[in-house]
C-alpha cells in the first residue's frame, strides 16, 4: 500500500529536484518519493528507527522461496503463476512443462507474477506497466528461442507433486 504525502521544500531544493528529475526523465514527485524511500531505508539500516515493514532482515524477496522451503509460499506462488499465464497466454505459450525444475525460469516467472500483483494493487506510474510489459515480452522471446523439441508445453492446472517436494 502507498500513501500520498505533501512535502514542502525550500525553493533552491525544489529547483534542484526539478533539474535532477528532468535529467533522469522522471517527474519531480517520483524522484522525490524515491529519495525519501532511500533515506528512510538508510536511516533504518543505521538503527535510526525501526526496519521497514514488509521484509525483515534475513528474509528473502517475495518471489524467492523462503530458505528451508515453505509450502504456503509454493501454494500462493503457483496460484499467482497460473493467474499470470491466464492473463498473458500468448506471451507464455512457449513455457515448457517442468519449468519449475529450472531455477532461472522459476525465479523469473515468480518475479513476473509478484510484479504484476504489485502493479495491480499499488501501481503509481504508467512507466511501471511499460517496464513490466517489456520484461514480459523479453521473457516470452527467451522462451520461444529456447524451443524445446519434444518437450510438452505447460498447461496450467493443479501443481504437480514435485512442486511441493522442493527444488
């Protein structure tokens, strides 16, 4: 979840922020939000305040399975992957059965599923959508280039037993 805040800065800071934003091709408010997030994260990292919610120290990114395995993560992620495939079947039509046995495919597919959910739930900028669609197209191209010969194309459905057996 995100919150809209109003921040007041002196004129010289506002001018410099506009210049930096223009050079980065960003809106000043977007750049300011990035700077604030970094500043808060740095302060928390230096022990000045509590760590940011969402990820505790030692915890992995949401698209990566927690260390030691986690059945609930696998159930949730399988559902997110099935939903992503349902939403973009043309882009993912070359995904081969057994994709979950390849760590690179699993991490990429899960990252795309988490990213899609974050955009849907709290997207702030059309740039996020454009970046997602570009990455999805790149992943689709990679899948097509890999071919697969006799490999079967994956058909979304219930997770196979080996999905829960660990990777």
